[in-house]
C-alpha cells in the first residue's frame, strides 16, 4: 500500500510538471498600442465647407497632436494635424497638411486616390473592426469613398459603389497647384461627413448622443516625386516606384491602416467646449488590445503555425501585456479556424476572439 501511495505521488508530480510545461509564456506588450482620443464638441455656428476654418466654432476647436510615422519610428518631414466638430447632421473635419510641392493628377471620383499625395479618414462607428468607411481626398478635391465589411486580413471586400451622397468637401491650396517653379506652404481639407450614413454602418441611423464614441484614424500618404517635362510624377528607381510615406494620427505600429482595433477614439459631447469634459476610456481597453494582439499573432504572426494543428488542439499561454500585467490565454484550433479565450486573472472577466477577429465578452 505504501509502495502504491508513493507511485501515485510520483505520478501526480509528473502530471503537474507535464501540465506546467505545456503553459508557455508570451509577451505582447510591444505589439499593443494606446489609441489616441479626441473629444469632439458641438458646433455653435454654421460651418461653410470652403477649405478655410475661419468660423468662430473652428477657432475654438482644438487641433489633434501632429501626425507620426505609421510605424511610430521616424518623424514625418512635414506637419499634419486635424480638428473636428459636429452637429445633428454632420461630423466636420478640418486638416492642415504642410507641403512645399502641392500636386495632384487624379480627377475622377473613386479612383485610387493614394496614387497621389492624399489625406485619408477611417471610421468604425461600432467599434467592432467590421463595417467601416474610408474616405480619401487629394489636392484636386477628388474623393474616393468606400466601405469594407471587414478588414483585408480576414478577406474583407471593398465596396467602391458605397457613396456618401451627402458628403461635402473642399480643398484650399496655399501656393499653386501643379507648379514646380515655386515653393508652396500647405493645403487644407475641410469635410462635412454625414452622421446618418456613417451610423448606418452599425445598423442605426441615429445621431450620436453625449458620451458615445466612434473609432477613427487619419492617414496621410506622401510620395517622393520626379519632374518629367515640368510635371510631377511619382519617383521611380530602376523602373519601380519608391515606397510611399505613411503618416497617421493614432499609432498603427505597422504599415497597415486596416487594423481598426488600433484606431483612435472619437468621443462625442453636446457641449460646445471640451474643457470640462472627461475622456472615458473603453472598459478593459488593455485586455482587449492584448487579445487583438494574440489574434494577429495567430493570423499572420509568430503563432501562425498553430493553425496547422488538428481541430480540438489546445495550448495555454501566460501572456504578459502592458509591461508587467498578465492574463491566461487558451488557444483552440477549431473546425473553421481558431479561438483564443483570454482570462483576466485579476477580475476573472473572459474575452473570446476568433479567426475573423470577432471579439466577445463571455464573462464580466
């Protein structure tokens, strides 16, 4: 009996060691971002869309911080910043883009505008990374507006037939467009984006109310250029275009705007001043960012190899995030893809994310 008891103890110890060995450690801190935020106030006067922010309401609205490189590494060589307002019909946007050589060649709506230097807006009103809108505009005031049902990384399909029919836009050039003989100063973009059309992306045409938020980000695409017969052209080396510069408001950390979970937060207030308004961060923001980081790693990162396992396979990770905080994450290979179940060891809340990037809270 004593011999049997000793054997059981040894076997129990072996099982514990084996189980513990199956738990791997993983640090996703460097894969996460802290999204920027902007409290957008109500316009207290009419806004005329002319590319010039000279109305009183615009003068009182604050600018965002200057744009950064999309990877968060290099400082852009030209400054870019944005301010916003809203009323019951529109989200108003005004952007200033510092630029010594202002040029644009594309004039037909819904062409690929980022083949010119451009300014881009990305809006996800539901904060689900699904059904979001994108607006691109060049210095000709040529617009490309499109809708994506989901990001390209999960086989999203762009809908170029989606038109913001109520959209108003204007561009002001401080200098001379397409003239290489002088030095320009900047170009500005002013937009009135229809609230109802954007809200319909989440199944509701209702306008925002106090404290509501959308996810939003902005991108500026800038190209090196050559002058060919006095005309601006994207620069080529050995017959290939040089890569563009991508400058953004809220850090993406990678050259990919279509990771919507990293976009900034746009918080609405009915007030005409943001001075007494407190920004309310999304609940469990860091946990959600860590969970999305695991999704990206399993989709196209260091954990992609797990998708070769057979359905039913599981693997447990002790995940470090935000410097020194930890969660337990269980990967499961499913019939259709994969699933991560992430447990906050401090609160016991549980989030699940699947191969489509659909994030759900299953236990508060």
